[in-house]
C-alpha cells in the first residue's frame, strides 16, 4: 500500500503541475495582449499629447487674434461714436440754417396790398401748392425788418455774417 499511496500522490502532483502549466499559458497570453494594449495605449497617449500641443498653440493664436480684434474694434467704435456726435451737431446746425433761410425767404416775399377801391369784392385766394407754407401778409416795412432780423441772427461767433 505504500507504493499505491506514493503513486497517488505523484499522480496528484502531476495533475496539479499540468493545471499550473495551463494556467501559466493562459496568463502568458493575457500578458501578451496587455503588452500589445500598452503599446497602442502609448501610441494613443503620444497622439493625444501632440493634439493637445496643437490645440494650445491654436488657443494662443486665437487669444492674440481676439486681443487684436478688441483693440481694433474699440478704436473703430470710438471713431464711429465721435463721427455720430459730429453728424448730430451738423444736423442740428443744418436745422438752424433751414429755419433761418425760411425766415429770410418769408421776409423777402413782396407784400401785396389789396386794392382799396374794391372793399366789397372778396377775391378768391390763389391756389397754394400743398408743399408751400401759407405766409401771412405783412407790410413792406415789416418784411424788411424781419429780413434784417433774420440776417442778424445769421451772425457767426467770429463776428462775420453767414
């Protein structure tokens, strides 16, 4: 029985060794796959680093471009604001000129007296174009005074009449 017990133990050890060898072969194949994955992972990490560097350079370029655009747009907006203010002043000045010209034109119109001998007759008013303002009639002296007043208002700050 001693020999049988020894053979059983030796057989059990042989079976365990065969199982160990199979398990080692399985681990070896897994390690090979892991090494292959490691190489592809290193390649992926290298590509990621390269792409990150390119993106950082692009972001730096974009920041520089944004800075330039902000400076340029800021100056353009300031220039446009100044131009708008200048145009606003010119428009108000042109309104004043138009008002003065209309006063001069109305003052320069000749006064037409109605005939004194026909007070009973009522003359039909002359047709007035819709774009012409209706100007009240005034005497020649008043017309001259209004023209002089309008001319005096045209006087500029430097003392010269416009």
